[in-house]
């Protein structure tokens, strides 16, 4: 899945062909802790969410992904498990905070007539 020029692997698939051991600084090896921290902070998208975003032509920028990741971090600190995150660009996402995974995504038209169940938190970003 392509999000603002970066490749994001679907849930359950590794990022084959991606080299994780290199840093941006001169190509030296990144520490294991840095690589692990980056992977732990990464937001994943289920295949269903990817298909919905692609079908609706929604492209998330790096800035939007950072906001999403930060929101998930704050929700996790407060004990959230399943959340509705509404982005001001009119995209709503149901997110597993525990797994850092976007489960599904809706545009503003679809979200207007929807009832969201099995969530314990909501955020507007």
C-alpha cells in the first residue's frame, strides 16, 4: 500500500525487500533499539482498511501518519483498546490501539450514517 510515497506492508506480511539495519546518517548500522522503537511506533493497516482507503482515493501524508501514531500513543497511555479516530480531512478510522492497527476506514459520507460499536474511546485529530 502506498501512503504519501512510502510503502506500508499489510498486516500479517513482512516488508520483504526492505533493509531495516541502515540509518539515514551515512549508511551506518542503526542500533537494535532504534529499529525496534521504529517498528513499535509504526501504524499498520489491515487489508480491509487498505482497500477502503484506496477505493476512496484517500492518501495519508507522513504528517498525518505521525498525528495518527501520536494519537494512538496517547490513547494507549489512557488505557484505550479499540477506538474511533476521526481525522479533520473527513476520514474516520476504527483502530485497535493495542495492536496499533487500523481495522477499517470510512469517508465522511459513509461515516455520517454509521453506528460504531465495540469501541471504548474516540479522538478527533
